[in-house]
C-alpha cells in the first residue's frame, strides 16, 4: 500500500520591508524584508490512487473538485492557486489532494503563498523531483505571480520555504535569504512582549498591491519615498534586533506602520486606526499589519509588563487574540500510513 505524503509550511510575520519585494521596485532599486515564521501552518496531503482520477479537497471551504485525470484540471476561479501548482507538476497518476490552513486567505500572514509552498513540497516529494529550497520558493512564486497573474511580492514564498528569522534581499536577478543569529534572550523577550490579534475580517491584498504597483510605476513621489523609507527601516530594525534593543525595535515598528500607510489609502481604515490608538494608549510601543493591509491580523510589541493591558484593550475593541510562538523550521514533508475509511457499525442507521 502506497504511503500518504504530507507537508506543512509555516506562516510568517513580516516586520518591515513589505512592498519593496513587489515588482518592479526590487528590480529597479532592490528590496529587503525582515520577517519570521510562526507556529501557524498551511498543510497539504497527497493520497495516491490506483486509478487516474485526481481530486482536490479544500477542508477549510468544504469544497471538492474532481477530475478524470490531472491533465483535465481547469482553472475556473475555484482554488485556482492549488490547481495551478498541481498543473505545474504534470502528475501522471491519480491522487486525492487535501489542503487546509491555520489562517484564512487575505489574513495578512501570507497564507495563500504559504499554501503554494506546502503544495510544491508535497508534490516534489510524491513525484521524486529534485528541487533546492531556492528552486522551491521561486517555483511557488512563478506559479502564483507569473502563471496565474496574482498580484503580490515574493517574500512569503521564501519565508515559508526557509523558516525562522530572516533578512531577505531581493535583486533584479536573484533573492538572498540571510538567517539572523538572534540571541535566545532577545527572542524570548520579543515573544513575551508581542500580541497577535485577528481583526475578524479579511481583504483582497491583490487589489491593494495592484494600486501600489500603479502608483510606483507612475512615479508618485509619496509612494516611492515610503518604499525607500521602509527599506531603510528594515536595515535599522535588523540592527536593533541583533543588538537586543527591544524598545527601540518597537519604536521602529511604529515608524514602519506609519510609512506603510503611505503606500495606499486602502491599507488602513478608521476602525483599524482607532484600535491601533487604543493599543498604544494601553502600552503598545508599535505594531503593524504583517500583510498588504486592509484587514486580517495585526501584531503589536508592548512595553514591559503592558502585554495584559494591551490584550484587554484589543479584546474590548472586538479583536480576537491569537496565541503564537516563533518557529525556526521551514517547509517540511513526511510520510504516513493511509488511514482506512471508516465503515458504519453493523446495524447502525444513517
């Protein structure tokens, strides 16, 4: 009996530099992103079949797409990213593919791109393809941004593939992932003083990014300056993190949020600004949406001993607190025995 192939890829928190990884900025001026991965994941499982049929099961949306063969998979607006990854591998054999994520698409934690990475890893393992981590990340990026034309950057694919705290540099013809050797005490203190809140709404990041791209292409001075400021802040925040200067890192995080809001008017809303002000008054030094903006998650860095007050203020404003921890592991695959389908007990009704 063939084994099931499973994979998981970690979601990420982006602290600074998001937007500078969106073309054509990195090709023209060079982009950088400071981010880490957390213990929230996108998962993919492949259960080989004896026949040629291929089925895609989205456990999050309770949706199944069935095809007589993988080559018959059609892009129709439903699960197109998942379908696009499968089509890129041209599987010749049948399988049941199951996917689910700890965070919904549009939440700001890079869940869509992370799912693409988890799928690339699972399909690579199932079909015995040889791909380096850089090749996996670039393939996931190409499928999502080039083949399917979904607007966005390339930080998520690299963060999910490599895992951990990274300073990622984006150039015209290459991407470099630089792991950061942060002191354990600094990591523990950072984790202790951070709060992750879900604003109970998602958004289409592609629309915001498309407008940002158009503004940059048109040479809008405010957008170009904001991207340049974010790039410089990313370098400064990396320095502060390596030195263990947590309060200064929080202040830079606040500056990064102010710069990010200058990229597009859709990045924030009045309720989000109100929530941010409440958190700051309760003891948050700084914070930001880790994605394109407009909704989803918001991460805050608090002053020492102020975490409980900040959490209380956020819950009072209707946000949902989400426990999390940093993770150093990138995308992972493993095998498991197939679980036999359960049959109803003899005499059972239903």
